C-alpha cells in the first residue's frame, strides 16, 4: 500500500483485544502486531518505527 502524500498524519494507537485480529505494517510489512498506529485521517496503519518515516 502506498503512503498517501497529501495527508498530515495524526497517529493513534489501536490495540487488539483478541488473538484473532492482528495487524501488519503498511510501510515495512512487519508483523503481526498486537497493536498498531493508525492515521486518523487516511487510515494508514504503521508500526512504531514507521510512524516517524510517514
């Protein structure tokens, strides 16, 4: 998934309450993660190290 270029990212951490729902980073494809950072504007999901890159 490409990173949207025109978004002013505002990340919020979201957590999984179950083992059935895990996330993968949209930038570096690391994962599965129990929690992930999601942009409130464009819904981009990234791991913690990638939030600084986005």
